[in-house]
């Protein structure tokens, strides 16, 4: 487990960070500070930390100033801030990463993978890269961390305060996530689409389409929501093969 501390004067930012930390299953939060001066006063209590998650714009003491004190005590400093203008200052104190608020899980996970060995290519299960899979805690199996390859996902289903991930081996993994979290995770992918408020599907898992109803490879069917019909039409238009043969 990686050891980290968090210094941020905004509780909602801390809550977002804790949610993503929990989802990775790889990071142990040692201490949280809302007051940067308190973190400064306790700096000597920490040695060999793996990560310092550090806000920049805080009262009385900036994250830049605090980073100078913690730099010898921590392997990686990750700044979290709402202001991209601080990026130059952050790297002046040898920050290792810079996360803009509001944080997204996709960006958070990519950053952690980049900075630590468990995220490097040689350490991925089956030799795949970080773009091929994600990790979640399975609500229905004691919150065990589960490796899921994107190619194995049929669709994501929103269920109240969690998401069910339907896989092509008939497993269903339930995670404390929202569809919004899933869309952030899939932000740079074009192989997953949303045509219904409750479902995000893998394009490769579509079995057939009939009368605006989509049937997937596991024989689950759902109608296209009115809200998504324009996107659905564009999808069909761009993917449907048409003949160039002239009519006689």
C-alpha cells in the first residue's frame, strides 16, 4: 500500500479525493489536514511518505510554500487546484503531478499509474497497458479490488447509488460509482456510447438493432431514450455500410 497525506482547506475536494483513493485500493491515507499550518507544524512527524496530495491556494500558507518543507519527506507531490495558472509555480518546487479541480477518476487513475510501479506496463495483468483495463471495488464481494478489461464489458448499468458492470463471462460487478463517474473514465474512448440514461454500452457488444431498440450479445435489450436519439442516428449513419453501386 502507498502511504499518503492530504492537505486541502476544502472538505468537498477532500471527499472527492478520498472517493478516488478508495476506488484504487492501493493507497492508505495516513493523515488529512484542512489547515496547512497544522500540516507544517507536524511535518517532522512524517518520513518516507509515498504521496502528498496538496492544494495550492490556501489561507495563511500556500501549497507551494508547504511543498518546500515536505519535499525531502515524500516521494511524490501531487498538487490539486482549481487554477491552472499555478502550474509553473508547482513545477518550480519539483512537483510530480498537477491535477485540476474538479477532479476526475480517469485523470486521477492515470496520474497514479504514471507515478508508481504498479501502474507501469510490465506490472499490468497479462501484460496489458493502463488503457486496457480499470480497477473497482466489488460491493458484492467484500469490496475486493477487481481487475476489469474494457474488452470484457458488455454494458454499465446505473442502479440508484451504484453501478453494475455486466461482463461477457456472465459476471456482474457492483461498484459504488455513478454513471457520471463511468463517463469520465470513458472520456477518451470511442468504443463505449450512451443511448439511455441508465446504460452505457460497448459498441463491440451490440448484437443487432431493430426499431430503435438495441440488443446486446447477452440478449439484454433496451430502447433508445428520446434524449439520445440524435446521437443514435449519427452513430448509425457513420457506421452503417451502404453500397456505392448505381441503380439500374
